[in-house]
C-alpha cells in the first residue's frame, strides 16, 4: 500500500490520540476520586448501620425499663394493700404471720427489681452516649461524602472534557485519511491495540521487538510513500524522525 508522507504523519497523530484516549478511559475506570468516594460512602453507611443498631438496642431497653417499672409498681401496690391490712387491726394472728412473710418477700422482690432496673438504666445511658457520639461522627462523615462526591464528579467532568476534545481531533484526522489507510489502521488497532507506531532505530514502537538487519535493509530501501508493516506485530511502522 502507498500513502503520502503527510498521510503517514497523520496516522502517527491518530495513534497518539488513541493512546491518550485509552489512558483517559483507564483513568476514568480506576479513578482515585471514585475510590475515595466509595470509602467515604462505606464509612457513612457503616455509621448509619451502627446508629440503626443502637436505636434498636435502646428501644429494646426502653421496653425492659417499662416492664421493670410496671412490676415494681405492682409490688408496691401489693405492699400498700398488705400494710393497710396490718394497720387495720382486723387480721388474726395466722393472717398476720402470712402478711408479714409476704411483705418480706415483696421487699426482697422490689429490691431485686430495682437493682435490675438500675443496671438496665445504666446500660441505656451507655448506649445513649454511644448514639450521641455516632450522630456527631455522622455529620463529619456526611460532609466527607459530599466533598468526595464533588471531587469525583469534577474529575470525571475534566476527563470527559478532555476525551471530547481528543475525540474531535481524532474524527478530524480520520476524515482526512485515505479510506484504505484508515481501514488498515483500524483493523490493526482492533487486533493488537496499536494501529501504528514509529520505527525507533531498530525497534518497533508498538511491540518493542528489534528487527533484524535484513528487515531493516528492506525497510530502508522502500520508497518514502510505501506503507511498512512490522513483521512481528503487523502495526504500521512509520519512518518519521522524533523521539
């Protein structure tokens, strides 16, 4: 295949643009800002889960408190009833002994219930303190998430802006290429990922393999407008000066 040197230079620009577009796509897929956002989101969700668990635990304890208070109130009512009977002076000695025994039992029961209630209330205070701390942390975590989301969106916007610019440049170059040369380039790029590259001394700029002397001699003898292919990777080899 023949192609003017200007066309071959355009092919090199196209390869460089495709390499940059690939780098932009890789950056977008492996965005540091996205990873930071995911971390912040995970921390925020973990905090929300802890708050939900604390709320359930506190609700459960409130139920225990209500039950203990109800039992204590019931014991006190029975104690009041028994003391009124004792104070009435209308009970016989046997009933008096039974009432006294029941009062002793009720006092022990009330003391036990009050001790249990105190333990539960102390646990509730502890959970409420943890809930307050977690809520305070939650505000900071939400702020971190908002900042991370803004940074991610800004980074993606920059990448998309650059991608749009490079794609427009690419489209313009492709429009000016000979259709056969463009087809060859695209077919090779689809096959190996690199459609064209410079010949760097003895080395192919696409596959980085050094060519033997015979192949180099053949390339050197070829006309300037001859489209040369790497014998190893088949990328278009561009005999154009530059680093």
